[in-house]
C-alpha cells in the first residue's frame, strides 16, 4: 500500500495532547534543517533578503510508533513551538501539505514547510562594494526552555539550491549550528538554531560603472598641470569643468549606492576623488597668483611637481580606503 493510500486509513491510537514526549524526562531533541531553494534579492537599504526556503523539523515521539508512512494534521500531534527570530514576511507554499506531519520509523515525526518572502538580515556595509556578508537566520522557541527542548542541526535536510537567481552576488556556502544563548528580551536562555548563508558581492559592476569613470574624471583634472603656467585662466576653467563633471556623475550614480548613516569604501573613494579635483583647482589658482606676481618659473615648477604628487595621492588614498 502506498504512503498516500495508507495515510487515508491511518488513525491515532489515542488522542494526542500538547505535552511533549516524556514530559517529565530529559529535554526533547528537535532536529532543524534549513534549505535555501533560491535567493531572489538582497536589499542593502532595507537590510533584508528575499528567498525561497524550506524549513524542516524532526523529533521522536514514541507514542506514534507503528504509524510509519502516515500523515496527520499538525494540530493532532505534539509539534515543537519554534519561530524565526529575525523579522520576516514569509508566505507558506504547497498548500495541499500545510500543517501536516509525516511519521517515519520508530515514531520519528517530520514536519516540513516551504516559505517564500523577506527575512531581515542586519548586514553591515562598511566594505561596500568589496564586502563579504554572512546572513544569519535564527530559529528558536520563545516559550520553551532548554531543559524541555533542545534544537540541533539536521545536515541531511540542510542544502543550497543548485542554481540561484541572485544577481550581483556569489553565494559561498551554508553553515548551521545550535547553542544555548541568552535572550535579552526574555531575560532567559533558549536553545537557538542558526543557519548562516555566506555571500560575496561581485564588485566588477561597480568597478567599471562607477570607479573607473570617476578615476578618468580625476585624471582629466590633472590636465591643468600640463597647461602652460601663463594660461592659468584655462587651468582654472578646466579644473572647474572637472569638478562639475564629477558632481554630475555622482548625482547620476546616487541611485546605485546605498544611502546609509556611515561611510562605506565607495563613499571614501568618491570623497577622496572629490578632494583631489578640488586641490587641482586650488593649484590652478595658486599658479595664477604666482604668474601675476612675476614668479612664473615657480608656477611651472609647482605644476611639474603636481604631475607626480597627484597620481601618488590617488593611489595611496584609495589603497588606504580599501584596506
């Protein structure tokens, strides 16, 4: 008889209660599996990840021995009360199997549900766009203490999908762990299962879309050092043009950068590029002052010196920012 057909004639020998197996005994061990079917989006601004997940729970209930292959509504048997501690907006899928548990050999109960939606991630962005992130998903029980229920990882039901649709990221792995941790909001300890999804941002897009054009604008401002010192009006005009171009470029690229309350690596690179363009304009003004006071030779030497100093400043400044 197939499992489906058998499930139609299965019935519980006794009415189950809300008490866990061996209620007066040691803590019930509940295995937790976290499957990542797909990652659809990582939102840096709202600090959340959108994906397709499968959550699996498994535990042994001796009261259900001999019912292998049966399925029951979740409300008819004891099921551990666990929840995702991250803020989330998930929708359950596979509605034909909602709130059902499957019975395996030895009274082992398996509950599995598929979800799709958003989960808060709280990932720092100081190293954007060269950052590596770990997105943690924490599962635990608000009501049940560790002396009643302990969560442990279930490797056989923890997996990553073979093909993930996420653009701009490289998923590097999925790790799980469980531990007894203090919960400040409860002022108590709880058994917490944590799944950590590792990801590395693909920075190539930002390098060619933002950093390379910005670098070219900065290099354009260095043309003032090659204009004859007595043409200081042209130097100032060229420097001002470079600054306006850089500002316009920053405004056009603002939609590609996360708006945060702190500086990222990208912000530091942009800020240093802006300072160098401003200093190029300042050099042009200084050249004009020297020429007008009869020190054109000094102005020429200053321009020659800046031809080497400014590229060095760009390299050093950007290198420090990316350390």
